[in-house]
C-alpha cells in the first residue's frame, strides 16, 4: 500500500528538520535559510493540499465573473474592441465542466487572467472614459475579494497580523461551494 500524501509530506518535513538541517554547516547561512524555507513550504502544503481544488474553483469562478462583468461594459476603439472580442470568445469557448485537477483548473484561470489583463491594457490605450470608470470599480471590488481569499488561504503561514479576525479556510471554502452550486462536502 502506498503512503498517502499527508504521510509523505510529513516524512519530508521530518527528514529536512531532523536530518538535513542539523547536518548543514553552521556557517552556511543560505543553506540553513533554504532548508528552513523548505520546511515552511512543506507545512503550508500539508495545510492546503487536500483543499486546493475547491480553492482553485473559487479563483476560476471569480475570474469568469470578472471577465463577464468587464466584457458586458467594455467600450472603446480598436484595441479595446478586439481584446474584448477575444475575451468574450474565450468565455464562450470555455469548458462547460470544470477540469478535474487543481493544476488544470489553475491553467484555465491563468489563460482567462491573461486575456483580462490584455483587455485592461487595451482599455488604458483606447477605452472610453465611462468604461475606464466602470473598470476601476469592477477591479477594486474583485481585488478586495481576491485579497481576502488569499489572506485566509495563506494565514497558516503565520505571517498574517490579524489572522484571528479572518474566517477559517473551511468557512471560506464552504462559501465557495455554496456560491458555485457545486456538490462538494468540505468536511466529510
């Protein structure tokens, strides 16, 4: 029987912490720092790996909503029009079912995000003033929501000053599931 991902990650943490790090030359500051960072990243992965797919679903769904809002109000000249058409086509051609794995879903989100970026750059060049005003409001709203999701997702790093004020990862993921209408149990 193969060990589960949690057991494998725990074994890596133990190997670096208990065997590799103590064997590093005490004067090798960079090596000690990198070993410590490796342990920290592995611990974050231990917290996140089992819930990463639902988190990626939330990112993808929010990017789709952002793209839909932007394309619905886009106005401008050549660059704005052409990049808006590309984004609208990307939305129309996107899969009706979500990809199975976190990385596949993340790749879909990157493609969508790149197309949104192109439209933002184009709007700066030849978008109407009204579109730019609406775009600013849309992007600020999206940014606030995305920042909060990221703060919750990465609060396990211990770097968040007001972590106790943030909801739990499970609560955030439950909201994502409810918001998307998916049939996923967060805590089986």
